């Protein structure tokens, strides 16, 4: 049996169904500034990037000169949307509550946002104080860089090779694999596209699941792997 030191959850699109809300708002904003992109295209190319990396990539790919202040009112608009529409991913409360293995959240979202949304949907107490934001590590250290996952593992003295990550985005999967961790790709969010599973596997996910209720069997499969 292989030792499992730690389970790391991404937050948006894995524990809470927030990705589709954020993507729709971002696409609307980009369209207003002349970027020709739809929800499916955005999800395929940019989902999982932090804001600065996203805007830089959009500028490069589209050739559109987006203003420096394009995101100044995005956060309050996003939080207002969350207050009205945000829900937990099906099974998140039940599955996380039953996990005895040490666990944490590693996200590109800011700490203030994470605290707010996890409190709103009732999941904060299942993880606190082990909720980590890549933004707190400094510029340029968000996913797809491995830094936030390695930071999370260090808080538990967990070995990367004995750490399991649940991620819904290509950039998140890339980050976790760069950290040397086992990755379960997740396709149960409302932003999932028909090719979501194949894209996560191509990015390096060891397996993909479409429901959090399937996570316990993947945890057991991990433990049965050769050390």
C-alpha cells in the first residue's frame, strides 16, 4: 500500500461551481473591449490562470490592447454574482467531511475571495486554516507554476509523490504535475466542455472523474499503487 500524506483540492470548479460564473463575466468584459472569444473558447484556452497571467495571454493571443485598468471593477461584480448564484459542487460537503487524510485547498484565487465563498457555501470549517492562495506567494507564482502546491505540501511535511491533487483546469493539472504530484482531473463543474476529460489527461492528469462521489475510489486506487 502506498502512503497518502495529503489531499489537495483546487477550489473554483472543484468544490464550488464558481468557474462558469467567472468565465461568463470575464468573456462579457473581454467582448466589450473587442476580444472575439466565447465561453467554450475561453474555457479551453485560459481557465485556471490568475488574472494578471490571463490578461497578458489574452493581449498576446488576440492582439487587442486591453486597458491597464480592465479589471478594476471585476472583483466586486464577481462577488455580487457569487452572492446570488454560487453553489457547492455536488458531493463536496459529503465527500470532504468523510476524508480522514490531511487535506487543504490550493487556489489561484485571492485569500479574501476564498474566505468569502467558502464561508458562503459552508465549506470553510472543513479546511480552515489550511486554505492557501498563490497570490500570497508573490507575483508570477500562480498556476501553472507548481509553487502553491509545493507550499501546501510543506505545511504538512507531505512528500509530493505521496500527495493527491484534485484539479479541474489544464493549468492546474500542469502545476500539480510539475510539483511531482498525482492528479485526479475533475469534470463535474458547469463549465465542463465535451473535450474536458481528454484535455486534462493530455495535460498530465493520472485519471479523470466527473463526480466528487467517485473521489474515494480514486483515493483507494492511489493507495494500492506500488510505492
